[in-house]
C-alpha cells in the first residue's frame, strides 16, 4: 500500500470541534465486511448487535492535562509546553515538546502560573522540538504532580482548531478512564455513556480492559510513500491476565470480540498468540498495521472517522478491507458524518 491511497478531501466543517450533548447520541455507520452492506444508525443502536458472552475490549488509559503555557526568563516570551511523559520522578524530569522551539535552549528557565510559582529548567535537547525539563520544585512528588496538572489544560488533537475549554476536561476522557499516562484519548470509547454500559451489562456483554498510553505518534506525518518504510512511535501497553482470560474464553466459545478503538486493536495484535488467542503483555508496542493484515482475535471494530493519511485510517482499512472502508468514507463525506475524536463512529462487523 502507498500513502497516496489514503488521500481524501475532508472539508473543515466536517471536523467536529465539540462532542454531541450525550455521548451515545453520535451517528453510527455500520459496515458489514462480509456482505458489503453499509447502514446508518445512532451510536446507542450498538446495543442490538451484541449478546450474552460477547466481549468489548476498552482502553482504560487516562489523559492527563499535558498542555501548559509558560514564559521564558528575561524576555517573557510565551512558550507552549506539551508534557509527553515523566522520565524521573525523584528529579522531576519530563520529556516535553516546546513551541516555538527556536527560542528555547539548554539552560533557559521557564515560569508557569500567574505568580510564576512553577519553574523549570531546560537540561537537554532531544529532538528539533523536544526538550527535557527539570522542574525546580521543593516538595513531595504527589504535591508536585497536583500543582503541575492544575496548571495544565486538556491536550486536544491538532486538527481541532480552538483553545481547550473547561468542558474538555470531562468530554475528552472516557468514563472508564483509570490509568493515567495518555496525551491522546481513545476516541471510540468516548461514545460510551454509563447508561449504555449498564444496558450492555444487563444483556451479558462483558467488559475487558487493555491499557495503551496513547502518545502523539498517531498525529505524526508520514513522510514516505512506501508504507513499509514508516516507523511508528512506541507506546506503553499492558494486556493483563484478566483481559487475556476473558478474551480467550470468548474466542473458544465463538463469541464476538470487539476492539473499541484502533489503540485497542493494535494492542490485541501486539499480544496475539497461536490459535486466535492472546497472551499477557507488559511493555511497549510500535506495531504499524496497514492493508493487508490478517486479524485472528478481534472480530469487530468500533472506531471514529479519521483524518486523511492517518495511521488510524490505515488500520481501519486493514480490518474492514481497503475498498470497502474507502467506499464507506466516501459515503460518510456525502452524508456529512462528523470526523475526528469528537465526531461520529463506525462499527465494522462480519
């Protein structure tokens, strides 16, 4: 497959800047990869497609408020700092991205908060935009994290052309989010309300959780036409014994196993073992999945509508079949489905 095969024209007005008022009120396109049938629903209709013993696998990562704005010492220049991950808790070292990067050099200090109460020093250059910051904070680590996060904002994807709002702290978080570590929300999971999860539970549909701490790699531009030459950024993931037992039992009983989102699908593929089963996994994954690919564990996929050229679109095309998925996207554009993390959803069955 070539990068150019995932091009389509997406009008700006179809990129959702805010979610639907109720999580499960988004539109849902259902794509049957066996028959090729495409139908239109609302997300809560998903309840009618699953029964006792089927399993939905969710990503229980939790997004932290990773976007901060600070001022550079002496000049007072406004600097955007995007927290990526904590490197060392004892020394309060963080891997970050900074903009504008040209203004930030090793040794510079940055001040955060209205009273400049949080101070960080640049101690290393990691990439053209990346830096390592050491926060100069005298106090316990828990208090430091709480104070740091109080200064941060929800890190919305770059295709949402607005500043984060207070409501994003809740909207851009799955209701089952638990394990902190992501800077990108698992968007397919955003559609599940507590009421819908309860109704699925009453039907006997089982919940299982994998942890994938989504990073910014999904938004990094692919700069090669030959997809075999692209390398994904690594993301930390955990497939627990409880998850593996639940999924493998469902597969043995010929039940449906639904990957809720591309991050879940990638994790399942990473932890695949023989015979359509999963194995436990605790580490990092940089699996890049594009057509063709043979999926042996997940039977269904819930996903949002993704940006042109994105690795998420490529993974969806691998699962549903390139021709069928691109046909579905053409229909979505004509029917004015909403794209992106706050947009509408697709369910691939069959």
